[in-house]
């Protein structure tokens, strides 16, 4: 399941600041929106993977 625009991921990250959350999505536009949403709300992105190992 993809994280889409990251809305619920940001909500959880803000509600539980001592936790880490992972969002997955394969849709480039959704990933860009999720990055922007995280930045707007001060949620750090600690790493990114751009390819999956088959």
C-alpha cells in the first residue's frame, strides 16, 4: 500500500515524535507531494530508496 501524499504519515510523525515512520509509494508525483508535505510540517526525511531489488 502506498503512502500517497504522506498526509497520514505526517499526522502520525507529529503525534509520536520519538518514533520513526516509513512511507512507501511508486508514483513519482505522490512522492514529491509527500516530500513537500513533510517539509511544510517540519517532519524530517531521514532516507530515501529510489529502486527496489528484485
